[in-house]
């Protein structure tokens, strides 16, 4: 799902809001999440999941073309961990779809 598809779905579910209002709300939420991560904060959305930063330590890599050593500095990368309810919903859905395609014996 893309951001524009999400906005379209929300606009259909909330006909009292204009598509521009929905677009603004989605952007505000995503900006708030991004800003919190930039500030080193952890974000938790109950029953959905949490976002936090993981630190990748510096390392030495090799340039595949030349074989030359390259120093890679410390990096901080966003990490998402799904909440219990989201994991359960995904597992139930996929378990049901697997049952539909299992061969009959």
C-alpha cells in the first residue's frame, strides 16, 4: 500500500473529511513519527507496533570493484517491531489462506 492509497482509503471511510484534510492528517502523523525518531525517541502504537532506532557499529567493508577497504561509519537505522495484535491478525489471515491452497489428500 502506498501513502496515496492509504489517503484514498481513509477519505472513503471518512466522507465528512475532504481528501486534502486526510492528506494533511496522514502527513502530520508520519512527520511526527519521523521527528520523534530523529530526536532518538521510541514510538509505540498500542496493538500495532513500535518504532525505534538501532545503532549499527562502524565496520570495514570492501569495494567490490577494486577490493579496496572502505571504512563505514556508525549508522542509526529505524526499526519496526510489530505488536502482538498485528502479528496475530497477520498469522490468522495467512493460516487461513494456506488452508485454501493445501492439496486435498
